[in-house]
C-alpha cells in the first residue's frame, strides 16, 4: 500500500436483482497508483461490482466515488470522462475494424474538435487528426501488436484481442483502469508478458483494479487483494496474507480444506 | 486512386448535359439525383449508425413544404384568433430554412426514440411520417391539402458581379442538383472520417465498449439524425423548386422504400453505395417503360432488386470492393504457387 490518496472508494454498496442479492454491503478503497485485485469464486459478484463502478448498473444502495466525485447517477461515458476506464470479459474489441481503427475509436476523448471544424477540415481538426493517428501507432506498438495493426480485430487470436481491449482502454487515457479477467484465454507466455504490461501501465501512474481467476498471476501482480464470496467481502490484504486466510481457502476449496 | 475515381465520376456526371439532349432523360436524371441526395442522407443513419429510418421521406417532404411555403408566402389563422401572414421570400432562403426545419424535426425524432432505439426508432419514424402526411393533407389553409401547392418559384441564385440567375431550364437544375449532391457527398465523407464518424461506427459495432471509452450515445446518434434529416430537407427543397408543385403524396411510404432500396443495393455504410444504387433504381423505370407494360415494370424492378441482393448481398460497392481487394492480393498467391512448382521440379 503506502499510497496517500484514495482513488476509488466503494461505500456500503448493495445490488439486488429482485430477490437475488448480488452484492451486499461492499466497502473497500483503492489508493492512487495501487494494483488491487478483486477475486472470488464464480458468481461472487465481481463483474457486478465492476458494472456498478463504471455506471453500467445502478446500485440498490450505497455509493461509489472516484477522486471525491460521487458516481451515482452518472452515465458510463461521463464516468469515462473522469478517467475511470474499464475493459470487458467478452466483447473487448470492435471486430469489424482494424486494430489501428479500434484504437482511433478508443482515442475519442482526445479528439474532440467542433463539428464544423471537422466537416470543413480546418487546420485545428487536421492537426488533431494527425496527433490521434500518431498516438494510435504508438499504442499499437506499445502493446506489441504493430504487425497486426491493419488486420481486422475480429480475426485476431483470443489473447491478442484481450491486448487490443487493453490498448483501447489505454487510448482513452485512464487515470484508473479496471480490467475484467484480462488474461482469461491467454497462454502462460502471453500471461507473463501481460503482467509486465500491467506493471508498465502502473508505472505510468495509472491505478489498477483487476478481476481475475488466474491465481498465480493475481498473487504476483497485486499490491492488495479483496476477496468476494456470495456478494460479501470475506477477506482483504496483501497476497501473502490472503494466500493463508482460512476463509479464502474455504471459499475456494470448500469447508473440508480449511479444517484439514 | 479513390480520389481519382471520385474526380472522374464527377467529371463524367458533369459532362452528361453536353451529349444528352433528351429532355425526358434529363428530367429523370434530375429527379434521380434529388433522390440520391435523400438516399445519401438515409445511408448516414442506416449505414453508419445502424438505425433504420422508415419515415425518412418525412424530412424530405418537410423540406419541400417549408421551402415552397417560404417562397410562396401564406396566410393562416391559428386558434385564439391569431393570424400569421408571411410575404414570399426568395427560394434560396426557403432552401436554408428547409434544412434548418427538417434538421430540427430530426432532432425531435432522435431525442424521442434514441433512448430505446432499434425497432422503436423504426416505428417512431414511420409514425412521424404518417402524422406529417396527415397534417399536410388536412391543414388545407396552409398546404392546400390535396389541391397541392402550385406555381412554386424556381430557385434564384445571386451571383456577385453577374446579378441573379433564375434556374428555369433542366440544364441549370441538373448542375444545381449535381452541386448539392457533391457537397453532400463531401460533407458525409468528412463527417464519417472524423471522430464523430468513428463514434458512430463504434456504437454500431459494440455499443457497450464504445460507451466505456467515453462515447455519448444519445448525443452521437442525435447528431447523426439532425444532419441526416437536414440533408433530406435540402433534397426536398430542390424537389419542390424543380417540380414546382407538391401535394401530400410526397410523403408516400413508397418514396422511403425507394431510398432504402437505393441504399441497400448500393451498399449501406459505403459512401458511394447510395449513388450507385440510386442511379440503377432511379433510372431503371425510365428504361423499362418503353419496353414493358406497367405491371411488368414493377415485376422487373423487383427482379433486379432480388438478383442484386442475391449475387452481392452486402451491396454492390462493398462487395465489388472486396473482390477487387482479393484480386489485387493475387500476385502474392501466384508467387506462392510458382514457388511450390519450382520445389516440385527440384525434387523431381
């Protein structure tokens, strides 16, 4: 930990779908520049928590704030404007566009010029366009997909698509990045490269919240881990503590395991 | 390469009146050109945002009526004993007002329906067109209802140093329509290649992802609807001042369908698509008329439509572009073949 300022604050957040409790009384914070992982068995409420934090879902109760701004009632694109950007488990790319064009869409927040400037092709619009193209090339290079830049994103391997998804999110210039199972479907070497990538992103000053099932990856990359089960936080702490926490072991392996 | 094709096409279209003297064909080309402008505006919505406006003719018709009424003047009573008396203004002002009023209508329809989108947008647009048609039919004091607005003046263009020019002949109107069509093409091209266009494409392909990188759905789609409706209004204005008589039949559903056919066959989401589809289905009736009975013409029309969609399901322009790209990458394939042939020889 050791970081002074709080970036993301989740306070007493609860989500109910009818009678089903997806999240109950969730409280945790993420400090500026931290890498925090949110883990838990399937159906524990991790993706629901992500959806609440990024405005895709309104909490039944409670409040999420980012850098002091309450996110309640904000639309996803407004939350993106605050610098809080997420990736998705499944639909992580625009499949019918090239990788390069995907990143140009991701650069939307950087390219806002007036409508008339764009239509008339005025100098400001043109120089903005040039900047965006340079930035897209840089990003494509940075995530290591330069040679696939002009292939359709939908034609890439699953692991490569996850990389495009992350590059897309980076294009939006996040100050905090929420990654939803980024290494699922990646092989060991791809995962290893990806961990390096996450560290590089953090070193650029981006706070990271990660949802992931790959335990070795989570243990190696996280500063802190938050464990969810049945919509509740059952443990929280650095990887070494979580690894030996009886409640966590029970949640993952069943009751017998913790007694043994 | 693409620029060269565009310039050659414009040059070819501009040269048509030099060798084509037949007034009937010129007339067909002018009305086709006006409908192509409408189809291009429809393509902006359908091809670049994925939203189908099945009431698109409403914006066209509103443009036609606004422009006609601005240049004819009117005197109508409103509830509460008010009267609005409007003296005739130049048709060029009507043209501008047509764009503005149609654009505003596009804004309202977009605002109402883009919260839900998809099928709801289709239904709202159909209903909107029908409501506007009924208003045009029944507000006789303003629109003359089924008696039609007649004697609509031709467009007058003020030229610096040359005085003003009233576009009465087919030749003049042909160039006017061509100029507006080229301007429309450029505008849409610039728009879809800007970050506005990328936002539209992003929303069409993966809305959740687009929203997550900061794209505002309602704003982007409403903007597309306003521009699309404004262009359709401009086309309607050209139509009113060229035909010089309009009645509520301009709002007929078949006119929307014609534009949809032009866009789908030419290739939605391709800039040149509506132009190609528009030329085919705008001019097809002209060539069928001398050789077929009216009933057979419609059958042939449908037949051509089916054949095009069967052979080139994505539309003429995108399908041909794809084949061209494949054909161009053939040299590599040929190289690979000769390489393996050499291997075979060496092995033998």
